[in-house]
């Protein structure tokens, strides 16, 4: 019996070996399926009366027909069916990612708007369609839960600007009442605000401008500007009323006398903001509507001050003698008494300044140098724009490279549970097996996931989104087996737009990685950097197949044949389709999961050569394990690598400049080109465009005033009011902790027009007093005293109009705070220094003008004498 058993076992083993050797390789199986599942036209037949098209109906109609496909024959001649060697099932595609919302399985849908579409409008219509779908499929209990909605932050920002706008109007009205101490006079000035803004809406409608964050911000900044012209006109009208003229005569004479000055200060604003609308690039697209709205509103305020303000003054204007019998009377008497003291005090300061002009110039120069040093010393940081608190951040998780989708799901669930325990968290949306940085590369990301976290409103929490993000990152890092990065949504221009990006380019990829590692070390030493990483992950495990080309040639194989067979066996092929009714389904031909789990499975893959022999891969190739990049990058057709990092706790621009300096000092690789992308590149482009706009604004302001004054000297005097505004602007940024951003730069540009107005008022009236016969010194003192009230009114109305924006804490407040503080600081320093600097410069210019006249007159006399001789 033992002999019989051994003989039978040997026979059975031999049969199994023979059968296994006759099993076809996967490439032959695929070809058999392809040959058995063809439907195609094959021509036509034609008789004397009819014509027929001939179509071959070779498509398989059922799974049984698939199973009965003969894929090969054994040595003995019997057929091998597909069902003998493969499992044919009607299944689903292999799951590559999962979506969860608040820990529950879901299906995620990402909806993106077109470039020229309105975000709020698109989101509104999408929500309407989702509600319709829920009602339509209510029997299936279909529910949509919005994980991220960009329109929410936009609407909150717009509402916050509207609140700031209303509050600014109240503060400006309060300032008007203090200086005019009359509800009637305050109403005459304030009517210019709605009259100008409503008129601007007409222009916005004609030009198809939307009521967005930037246009609303422009309107809120205009509150103080719109009353300037009306204040100047009304104040002059009341000066004529005090001369004893009737209301009608005073309104006409007061407007006509000040019309030249009003046109000058308005045109200064127009030519300051007009260059902003002509700036190209991204910054131009952002500020075009912003600047044009300000231009339209400023022109309308001039029109209102020439028409509506004199009209109302001629009907309702009245000189009132206030006594201490009423509360308003006592308040008005106190205001006037205080103002007269201020005028006397200012007169003494102005006289001293005119006597000590060199001291004034030296003081202003020192303060300007100190203010610029604030930026150089880092007390005023630089950034493209401040990060807004949108109440949303993204957590990116990465497990071990060998992790499966199931293992990544388990790790992600731990982070979800940690997040959902936080009272500040409203919603957690997880996308497992997905990474935005690897999207579109074709590489598997089973070991990665992204979590979008929504927080409660900023008013309902005591911690900012940046601080909360840093706290969560620290807690998640304690989970073993995970790499984590967390970034607020406001810091991400797209899904993986890190603020700091150092682009390396060169022909040698190995050298790129060496330099990339060195750059990472340098960046990590800079304070404020976070999540420093390479754009290409080198830790992806891979099997490298090295072919023995000599053996391949002897066995009758080529590289293309080997590559296509490997791809078919391991990745599958879905080129073939199976039709069932009106639906077509992909046919995926690949090795079973059991046969592609180990490295030996790859070594044992079989190939059919041109002689009909089956050969295993290990007979002509060597398989080794290694780590390789998950993708390759090229920039301008040159191999590239990007070092990315986030910034926390410090301005991005300041950190970026420190990184540039450190890399320049420590990295010396002439064969590798280093460029800076991300916010660093956008900031450089934006600042360059804005500096160009500032230069253009200064030139236009000067040329406009040359045309108005018909002089090259007096416009030059007016321009001296601009440098002193920079002193207060930079000091305000340093004291408020704000950075120098594109919006802060816009505030600097606004200051050019705002501070020039005060200088124009002084210079214009000084010229008028000189025309009446006063000397230069007396004319300057009288002009300063006469124009002090409108200067104080326009400056304080603008400062108080900016306070709600500077102190705002709602949605998008971060982008406006710096701009408002720049204007407040610049107006304050300009008010202090312009009142003494401009008269001093005026007097010095006149002094040098007289010297040059004497010199030229002497030369003329000498020439005349010589010619007579």
C-alpha cells in the first residue's frame, strides 16, 4: 500500500506540474478575452435592388459566456476555459479612497465655480439645487451636508464692512457737530455722503461692477473723503455770512472763492487712485474696481459740494450766536473758546518754526529716517496680505508608506475623534486616500488623508484659527505613525499653496535632492517656519526591476512586451467593456489580490516568448527593494524640486526675506538655479506694481497742481506734506502690530491725496493773501490761522471715519486693519508737521526765488552795460 500511495502521489504531482506549465500567462488570457469580445462592421453586400451593411456581433452577453471562453489548450489537447483559471464576478472597482463627515461615511462632491462667476451667486444656486434633490429623493433619505462654503466668509465680510460703514457715518456726523456745533450745518455736510454713494451705484451698474468685499471697503474708506469738499465749501460760505452778506450772496461768493481749491484737492484724489486702476497682473485685478469706485465717488462729492451744498446753505444757512443758556449753547461756546486758544497756540508755534526752519527740516528728516528703520529692524513686518480668520483649517495626515487604505482610515479616525471633542469644532470632513499635493500625479496615496475642519464663528471663540490650528497639530503629533501638517484655509491660495516656496532647478536630480536637504536645514533655523518639506517625497517604497538584456534577447523578449505584461498583471487593464442593456461596464483583467501580495509573486510572473515558451520574470531580471520619489517635477522643461514651508506667528514677507538672506550666505551651488515662488513672488510683484503706482501718483499730482497753479514752485511745496505722512503711517503699523501688506501700501497711496489737501489749502490762501499785499511771512501766518478749522475738520473726520475699520474684529478685518492704521497714523503726523513744514518750505522757496531773481537781474544789467559799451 505504501508503494501504491507513493506512486499515485508522484503521478498526481506530475500531472499538476504539467497542468501548471500549460497555464497561459496573463497576456495570453487578455488576448483571448479581447478576441472573443469584438463587435465591428465588416463591410457590405449589394444586389441589384438592395444593399446591406454587415456587422459582426461578437460581444459577450452574459457572465457565463465569459466563463466559457477558451484561453488555451493543454499538452494533451484539452481546452482550458477562463473559469478554470480565473474568477469571473460582477463586482465593483477597487476602493481607493473614503469620505467621512463627522465620522460618518459619505460621498464627497467638489463644486468649483468658473473664473468669471460670482462666488455668492454660484453657492446660492447650488444650495437651491441640493434642496430640490433632497425633496426629489426623500424616499431614499438623501441628505446633503455642506462641508465647506466659501460664500459664508464672503457674506460675513460684506456684512462687517456694512457695519463699519454705518458706524463711520455716525462718527463723522459727531465730528461735524463738534466743529460746526449745529445739527443744521452737520446735516448740510452729511447729505454729501448718500448723494455721492448713490450716484456711484449708477456708475457701478453701467460698468458691471459687483458689490464685493473690495468695493464695499472702498465705500467705507470714502466716508471721511466725501465730506472734505463740502466741509471746505460750507466753511467758506459761513465765513462770508459772518462778513454780513445775505445767504444767497454768501453761498455764491463762498463757493466761487473756494472753487479753485476744491477742484485742486479733488483732482489730487482722482490722479492718485487712477493709476491703481491701470496696474496689471493679479494686484491690478484686485484693486481695479476698488480704485475706480473711489474715483467716481470723489468726483461726485465735488459735484455735490458745488451744487447741493451751496443750495442747502442758501436756504438753511444761518449765523447763530450761542449763549450759555442751553446745553448746546454752552457746548458751542466751549468749543469756540477752545478753538481760539488752539489758533493762538498754533500761531506761536508757526512763528517759531518760520524763524527756525533748519531745526524743523532736521527734525522731520530724523523722524523719517527712524520710521524707515522700523521696517529694516523688523518692528514692521512685510507680507503679501494678512491671513484672515475664515474659521476653517485643513489637517494633512501621512502614515507609513506601506500603509493600506484600512490602516490610514484607522489613524484618521483617531484624529477625527480628537477634533470632535473640541467645543470650537462644528464640522469635520475627511477625505481618506487622497492628497491635494499628489492629485493628478497618478500615484497611489493610500497612506494619506486630508481633514477639513470648520469652527464656530470668531465671535463665539476666544482663540484664533491660527492658534487653534497650532494647538491641534501639537496634539495630533502625539499619535504614533503619523506625519501631520495643519494650515488655515486663508493661508492656502489653492489646495497646496504654501506661503514660502523655494524652487530649485538643475539637470541632475540627485544634486537637486542634496541641495533641497541643505535648503530645508537652513529654513528650519529661521524663526516662525513650520511644516518644512520637499514637494517630492523620497520615501515611497518600490520594487525596482533590472532587466538582463542579453538574456532577454536570447529568450525572445523586448522591454515593451515585459512592461505591458507587468502593467496588465499588477495594475489591471480596463480597455475592454461588457454591455448589459444600454449600459457599458469596464472589464478589469488582472491577477487576483492573493497572487500579487509578495515580492516572490512578482518574480514568478510568466511571459510568453515568440517561440511559444513560458518563462518566469526571475529568469531574466533582478528584483530589488528600494525607496523612490512619488513623482517627478519639471519647470520650464528642466528638472525641479520645491522646498515648501508654512509660517506661524510672524509676517510671511519678513520670514521670506530672512530665508533669502540665509540661503544666499550658506548655499553656493552654481549648477542649481534658486527662485522664490508662492507668496514671496506675489508680494514682490505686488509691491513692485504698487511702488510704480506711487511714483505715477506723485508725478500726476505734481502735474495737476502745475496746471492749476500755473507754477512749478508751489506744487513742489505741496509735495513736502507727503514724507511727513510716512512717519505716522509706519509708527502706527509698529504700535498696532500690523504688517506692511498690499492693503497697507494702498493706504500709503491714499495718503498722497489726503495729506496734499491740507498743504493745498495753506498754499492757496497764502497766495491770495499775498495778492492782497501782505508779505510772505504774514501771508503764511494768516493762511494757517484761516485754514486751520477746515484742516482740522477734514483730518478728524477722516481719522474718526477710519476708526471703526482700524478696530474691527469681524470677518476679513485683518485685511483692513493695517490700511486704516496707516491712514490714521499718516493723517495724524501730517496734521502735526504739515502745518509747520509747508509754511517753512514755502518761505524758504520764496527766499531762494528772490535770490535767483537778483542774480538774474544783475546778469541782465551787466549784459546791457556791455552791449552799450
